[in-house]
C-alpha cells in the first residue's frame, strides 16, 4: 500500500504580505492614480496561464465602473503591467481607450515578483505557481532566499513540479506529473492507491478516454491532498 512522501510536498503557500500591506510598499513612491492609454501598456511577467470567466468582472465594471486601478510601472515611454491583466482585458473588450492605473516605482529586479505579491497565492493554479517560480529562478536569476522572502514560497517544495511548458501546457504537465507519481506511488493494474492518516483513496483512469484538462484536474487534486 503506497503512501505519499509528505516531506516532498509540504504546506508552503503561506501569505507573507496581505494586499493592503503590500500596497504599503508603494506608499512613498506612488504617483497619484492616473488615466493611462491602453495602447501604452505592455505585458510584464504573467503568473496566470489559464483563462477565467470574465463575465462577472465585466458586468461589475459596466455597472459600477472600475473600482480598483491596475498597478503599473514606467518603462521607457510606456507602462509595464504589474497587476490587473483581467481588468485590462475587460477594458479592451469594452473598447475603452484608457484605464485607471496606480503608477509605482519598482526596480527591474523586483518587477517579476509583483504579479504574485499583489495577489492571494491561493488564487493561482499550482501549475501556474510552479512555472512562475521556475521562471523567477531560471530566467531572472532570483535567489531561493529572495523568492521566499517576497512570496513566502520555498522553491524546494515546488522543484519537482517544474517542467518545460512549451505550447501544450496541460499535456506537458500531465506527462511530467505521471512520471512524478510513479516515484511516489505504487500503481497496480492502472489503479493509483493513496493512503494518508487513515483515509484511503483508489483512483482508476482510462488514459484512452480522459482528456488533458480532466487528467490535469485529477493530478492537481492529488497534489492538494498531499499538502493536507
């Protein structure tokens, strides 16, 4: 009977800064909220890979207006988005020319961290979080200590989830996670047997029938179980 190796999957997404506290970073460096042309915006580092239903947000903006400004920093003649991609997308859908933005001063080395710091960690999918941390460390050369200090996440707890995303993110994640499962679980006749603290779950999957999204959802569920 196989058991999860909990030492490899510890609870790690503890929030170190609330959004209110995070905005305190900008208290002395923020300009007044301005109206910024949408055409002047440029993408920064994105955490989200999977689209969410924007209908509720769009209805809110249509009814009440934009209640919260996006957060940007000046880069050359334009502005790099640090937080608010969904609000920008809705503004474009509504064919607006500009958007309310809080313009802040953030160093180049800090900017890649902001999209995560300015949001609740639980709002991101585990695939998005793992690939974001991988990018911070590999592409931007941010140390494990700095990542933990700013995000509350330990790189070591996610390293086994790192994979090369390519174009087909879900397919690549599934292939990576299947290999990972084989190192931590015993799979007998295609059935995955999981036991923890007196709770036992058996999972059988028909690889020929399961689509990539469904498999990924199952693997994310298994990962979350291991964190309990």
